């Protein structure tokens, strides 16, 4: 059932029906993106009364079009594998292009440690997010679009609603006509993405001092793509001030974005975002060649302050899911996978809290460990991806001690299934440190330069001008 207003009557057998003055649910999910939709689907399947609200209407535009092989197993779990395959273009790997090397370096997922996850997809997020959201509806979640959450009040002690149902929080929503509704709920999940509703409101959000980037991006038609099977592969182009993504989509459109540091955004100096993007594309010959006959199909946009995290991932009666908890950088396309995997972990934790209160603390602590694992493992590489030593390692991989296979597994997000990659990852990190020692003067100078680069110079509001 699909609802676009604040009036909802739950017809689920055995569930109390909401009245005009009382709204109740077991779990209230704020945000209808991949993390919120995954969480809502799985909790509804477990028999919980779930309400999910989204401030916009699907389909709505979003960046983050590149998925990872680890996503495919999640699609099977959710029952949307065929729908996603229909809207996606096959992504068999990634390739890296460096201005300091005369070759293109491919990484094929089929060459990972575990050969069972050989591909992923590139997708339009408008359709992708819509599919996941509607799937949550089909599985029994009550959904509302065009509704924003204006307040969440957590109660120190359990309260009872008129139907004698226990609740621990009151969530106030507002629809597009300005009508407000109070929802009583036993548990809240913040899946608001970069809006970071709870972290922002409670002062838990922290800028990452090790990393700070902004993105300027557009969508192009008639960009030159790789031939044959590799048409859908993502390409990363390094340049002097960061890197570019090149993501082919099934509809003939290609997403192109520049990820750069605050100091470089400052150099825009009055230029439009479109002109700034084009001026920088001209500094990357191979990317410029691929876009020589291409035309923009959507206005160039920008977003900043990529890297942040919240002080906490959960409380006694809430969790933060996906980007609402932490985000580092789009370089390895990990955002959607981490959000969806967080939804899986979150569903397990919330189910335990509601059904086995004595195990609640243990379940939430386990959730905390799980959702910190992914960002921690990706971040070590993300912090160093633009450094010359790391660039050289990526452009000249060797499989000594299976380090190349382990790296590809990391790029595929095969980090939760017990695949034994971590010894090889530690060896790869050791190779990086030894290589840095061999170039200690350059490495130190680069470290000092990086500290200057990540200083926040440009407010995010300026990026939209």
C-alpha cells in the first residue's frame, strides 16, 4: 500500500488500527533511501509494524550510481534482484587512469579472492531508490512521501498510548500542506543520509580531520565508453587536485564528477559550476577525449563536506543507518552498499531489542561494531588514494602474498562474509609504508600538503551558487 499523505489506516491482521488522534508503530524509519528501505523491508518481514517517511517523492534524483558486487547478495535477500538487473548496466570492474603513467590499469571483480562475485551494476539512483522503496511497501511497511520529520522526542521512561501500547519516542512529521502528526514508537532508525538528522540536532556530527572533499558533477549524453563487455565499468581519473569519476548508465547517459579539495573549490572565483567542471575536465586529456562529442543533459551540481562521522551509532532506542552515521568519500563506491548492509545489521539489532529486551545492549553493541567495520577498512585506502605512493601501487599491482586479490575483494566490498583477505591487506599496507620510507622526503612533503588541502575553506552553501 502506498501513501502520500499523513492519513494511514493499517489493515495488517492483528495490528491495532491508528485513529485520527493516535499514530503508533513499532519502528519509525526516517528516510526512504537504500538504507531505510532495506531496514524497513526486513523488519516488516519479521512481523514488526514499520513506518517509513521520506521528505521527497520517488523517483527523486540522487548521486551515488555505482554499486559493488556485495550489493547483489542483498538484492537477492530483498527479492529485487531481477528489477535491479533490468535498470542496471553490468559493471565487471573498475579502471584507473593516472597522468603519470602511460597505461590504463583495470581491476576485474572476477579476479578477487572469492571468484563468486564477478560483477555489479551502475544504476540511475532515481529508479534504484524507487524500487527499494516500493519493495518495502510490498513487504508490509507503511510508507509516506512528501513528509518531513520536524522533531524526535525520546522519553526517559516507557510510556503507554491510549491502546496501552508501549512507546519510547514521539516523532513529529509535517506534510506538504503543513499538517503535523505525532507518532508514538518503540524504536527510531535515522536513515536520513547526509541530512544526518539526529547527529546534526544533538551535536554528534564531526568533520573528519583526515579527509575533506567536495564534488562537482554532471550527466552527459554521447560520452565515449569502453567497447563490449567493459562498457559499464567505472573509470577513475587522477588529476592534480583530486580525481574524476566516469560512470556509464544504461540509458545512454554517463555520470561524470570531480572530487577535489576545499582549496581547489576556492579557486572557482566567480565561475559557474558548469564552467568550473569543464575547465578541470580540460586538464585530463583522456577524460576530455571521452567527452569531446558529449552534451550535458542535467544542470551541473555540487556537494561538499563529504567526510564526517557521528560520535555514536546508536542509543537505547535508536540507531543511525548508512550516511546518517558516517560517510568518507565516493572513491570506492561504497556508500550504497554500506547503507544497505547497515540496514541488514540494523534490522537484526532492532528485532532483538523489541523481542528480547534482556539482549538489547549486546545487540546494539554488536551493531556498532558492524557498522564501524566497513568505513574503517575503506578509509585507510581512501585517505591515501591521491598520494603518489598509493597511486603507484594501484597502477602497478602485484599479487605477491595474494595482495592484489585481497585488494580487489576490498573493492568488491567482500568484507563481511569471512573471506580471509585481511592478512594480505595488512601485507599491502606494509608495502605502502615501506615504499613511503623509501621516499620519505616526498612522503613528508605530501603529508604536509594534504593537511593544507583538507582545511575547510568553502561552506557547502557556496557550492550551490
